[in-house]
C-alpha cells in the first residue's frame, strides 16, 4: 500500500528596519554674486567646492544643502526635482539645476549625510536682491 500523506515544516523570516528620518541641516547657498557684463555660471558642488565662471565675482564660498539620514544601514533610493526656480525681486527668477550626491544614499542609526549642490546661469541683467526657492527630495528604502 502507498503512502497518501506527507508532512513538512517551513520557515519564515523578517527584518524590521528602523524608521527613516530625513532632516535638512543646511540649505543650498550660492553666496553673494556680483554679475558682470557677460553671463556667467555658478556651481556649488555636493562636495562643497564652488566654481564661478565668466567675469562675475563670487564673494564668499557657496555651501551645498546637507540632509541628515537616520535609520537602518540599508540603501535608499533618492528622488529629487531636477531643477528649482528661485524667485527674486519684481518677479525675477533664476533657474537652478540641482546636483545631488547620487541616486542612492545610505542611512545609519547615528545619522549619515547626503549633499545637494546646484548650478545656475547669472546673466548681466539679473536684478540685484535676494532669491529663494524650494525643491522636493525624497528618500525611500530599497
């Protein structure tokens, strides 16, 4: 007579991750710029370097935005707006191309840093004054 029933055991597993937290510690800051008679490009790199091309003057050093990522030591997918419009006086605007550190980041229980730089063209006719804008960035466990 053949066997008609058989039993087996199965396993189960799970990894519980820490809640992810992203906090902006520094804003992207291009510093103070004195335009010239020709257009120029200002770049603030994610590593903190600042480049100023053309005849304009970049007074002081720019700073990248810094985010503190707290959570589990797991890869994070980064999504960020590609550009942001910074609005100034009399509806003047400057377009900034955002330069993120990369498309993947890592959080840690103690907190890890993630930087965002930017690049913009400053024309000779850019009105003087303060310019500001906001962009969206998100971090998601992979």
